[in-house]
C-alpha cells in the first residue's frame, strides 16, 4: 500500500468514529440511547437495516463465493422481499403500538417472563457468536495488508467499534451507517468498473459474461429438490423466507434499527426500501466476484490466495513441491486464456463452443486438483495456517491490481461495512441484556441514568467477548456461510415463538416454552446428523423446520393441558 492509500483509509475510518461520537454526545436517557430518540426517517432506517446486514463478510466472502461457485448464492436472498412485506404488515405495527425497546418485551405480555427470557437468551447466543465472526473478517484484510497477527488486529478493530457504540448508543450506530453505506456503494462500483477495464482489449463485458457462463458461473436458478445443493430456488423461497422473517422480524440487531423510525410509516417504508435494494445489491456483489474470476482467466493467480500460506511454505523443505504446483497452475493459465479467447470468437458455432466449454471445464478440474494438492502441502508445513482461501480472493485482487488510492478506498469499504455491522450487533446485544435480563430480572426500578450506564458496560463486555470469539474463529467453508449457519441454528425456534404469539391465541406460555426448548434440541440434532453425513439437510431448511416444530409441538402440548387456555394480555394479529 502507498501513502495515499493509508491516508484515504485512516481518514475514512477516523471520520466515521469521530462523527458518530460527536453527533451523539450528551445522550443520557434510555429513549435516546437505545432507540435513537425515534428521529430516523425512512431512508435512514432502510440504509441502517442494510448496513447492519452488509458486514465485511459480505464484501469478502460473497465475491469469493461467486469466484468459486458462481451466482447461485443469490437464490439465498429470494425470500427477502416476501419477508419484508410480512414484517411491514404484522410485526412493525405491533412493536410500534406497544412502544417496546426489544422484540422480546412483547413475548412477556403474551406468554410470560420465562418465554421472553428464553427468546432473549437464544438471540444473545447466536448474535454473540456472529459478532465475533464480523470482527474476524476485517482482521483477515489487515493481516494480508500489514502482515500483523490476527489476534492483535481483532483487538484493534473491536476497540474502534466499541468507542463510538459505547459513546452514542443506537443513535451513533444509525448516523454513521448512512456514511458507511455511501462509501460501500461508491467503492464497489469503482471496483467493478476497474475489473472490466483490466480485461484484455478484445474482451468486452458481454464477452466476459459468455466466458463466465461457459465455466458455469452464471447458473443462477436451480429448480431441483436435491438436498445435496444448498442453494436452490426452493431453499431460497421457503427456507430463506423463514430465515429472513426471523432475522429482520425478531433479531434485535435488525428490530432496533427500524424502531428508531419516527412512526410506523417511516419504519415500513424503510423496510420496503431495504427489500427492493438488497437483492440487486447482492446480485451486483456476486457479479463482481464473477468478473474477478474472468480476470484471472487471463492473469496469473497464486496457487493459494492466503498470503500466510505462501509465507509458511517459503524456506521449508516443501517449498520446491509448492513451487512446482505453482508452475503447473501458470501453465494452465496460458491454456485457459487461449480457450477463453477461442470461445468468444466461436460465437454462432454451437458445436465448437460446446467443445471449447468442455475444455474449459477440464482445465477447471485440473486447477482445483492442483489447488487441493497445494492445500495439503500447506497443512504439512503448518497445520495452523488457514488453507481455505475463498475469503482471500477479492482482497488479493484489490492489493495486487488496483491503482494508488483505490486500494485505500476499497479497504475503507470493507472495514466500514465491518464497523457498521459489528456496532449494530454490539448495540443490540447490550440493549437486550439491559432491557430483557438486567432491568427485568436483576435491577428493576432504577432511573434512566443507571440503565444507560449499564448498557454502556454491557456494550463493552459484549465487545470483549466478541474479540475473544474472533481470536478463536476460523474460515469454516467461508465466512458468509458460517454466519448464516449460526443464525439458522436458532432463528427457526425464535420465529416459531413469535408466530405462535402473533397468530395462535389458543396457545399459552407453558406450551410454547416447552416446545421452543424441544424444537431447539431437534434443530441442533438435525444439524449434527448432517455434519456427520448421516442425513442430508442444507442449513436453510433448518429455519423452516425449527419454526414448524415450535408450532406443532406447542399445539400438541396445549391440547394436553386443561381446557382453560391462558388468555393473552395484549392483542394478537386478527
């Protein structure tokens, strides 16, 4: 990185932290600190909701996912618009009418304190784990840039986020997220344009799409019911809808974002805005990853994108073997380039294109074999070095190909996303801990200043825990999938509780509480069986399974209880 890149990067991040701290100074009451004073307009709500979900993981892992597996991941988001409409119709009016600070406050009025506490604890478990992963993602970036230890970077990034989150609470998170999203949109657009300009002169954007299609990267829709495939149109529309309903409708990190709206209408417009923009944004980010794939059809690639892997091998007895694998990959690049040029030149000749497509697929398979052999070599040198390099693909492209100044801008994009998402998570974790646990069951009846102070301490505590989790994290398959898997282990159960609360008056608190515990055990058991290859069940389906189990089991339990049902203390959805 050049001096100009450092200037742009540091200036951007410093502005966000200072601006958020300055704009929210003097927030002393609970209304201001936890709900931002209910001042946000619809576009602020929409951008804040979007920024919460668009973490550094989005801008690291999504291009890497597209580079490896193509555009099919976009099906994951097909349920989002459906979920947004349902949340606007049913969830938001109830939350606003009851004037709640957290989604789980509602559950006590409907089912009692045990169910409220259970839902809050399930949220704290999954979101606490996810917060650590969102800190780990930007550490990967800076580790690749600076060569610093990941744990040191986890601490630094966690500290930066905690500063303005503790200082200004929800308002600080909200006001900074508008600037962060502006930086994100600008940076990704610049990256896309630059990738296109870096392609060979005779390869237009249209021809680049043809090459990507020939390599299977543009296969978007999968109508199969094959559970071996995680992402199909059915898993997206069914499992994805349930996941999005729970994430945006019951996850406090999202609920807290739209509860800052001035009124119900502003909240609803903000969510619709998010629903309309989110899917195209994810499509675009995946397309950036596909274009990076096309770029590397004509340019050298490392045998492993993780810079720590190459550093580990250098000077070891395995260096000659690793270098030999790199040489084989370089030879394949020349063949890939020639076949790609021939493929686009053969437009109008289906038979020849079919033959060339088979050739590209053969090279792709050979390349993957070489990379797998390289991963084995790296593991023999140092088992602690991460060999899964999906999340390093985009950062490698940025660091080795972008001009001065743009590297700093793109790094600012990714780190801004990390800060916005992590701040939202810490803010939500602190709010839930303060309102649903501390204020309700430990220290009731204190004044606002006390609870604001408690919220700040809980923010700091969750920040420390998130850093500790980040220090023990690994890339799993890739980070974006890891976060969604963690969510899917809990979201279905939480959503099931809310569905029963909203729509089924006859079900009472005892039945729902027992059903939720049993359902969570079922979901964890099914996930474990899948990991052991005893069954095949993609993680998206766990959301629907968990929700369905809560409803069915609660109905059965309620049927065994005395006929006098527990009357809800507040109105449900009519």
